């Protein structure tokens, strides 16, 4: 299938519904991989795969470490204002 598609000022294009249906996207959103080729740009369906999933406990550990680091940074700023090493 060949179609003329316009591009807006932000570089966005809208694929025709029939074309989206042929690649399995129909009414849903999806990820496309844009690949530069000598003859033009190839768009093909893509996927996003989670590399690591975190448990609520692990997320709490990250948040605790972030809070601890933020407190440490505040202390450093106060020391810097006083001219302490």
C-alpha cells in the first residue's frame, strides 16, 4: 500500500487507519521504529520490554535512599555557605 502522508510543523505524521490496521495498531497507540535507509525512512512496529521490574519494597528502598541523599545535600549546602570544609 502506498499513500501520500503530510507532516506538520513539528514533524509529526498520521498514518492512515487502514495502514495502522495492517500493522496491528488499528485504534490503539503503539511504538514504531524509524530506521534511516538509503531509499528513505522505514517505519516498522516495535515494542518496549521492561528490563527490570521493582517490587514495592525495592521502590521504598530507592525512595529512602533518595531522601537520605537529599538531606546530605542540604547539609553540604549549609556547610558551603558557612565556608566549612
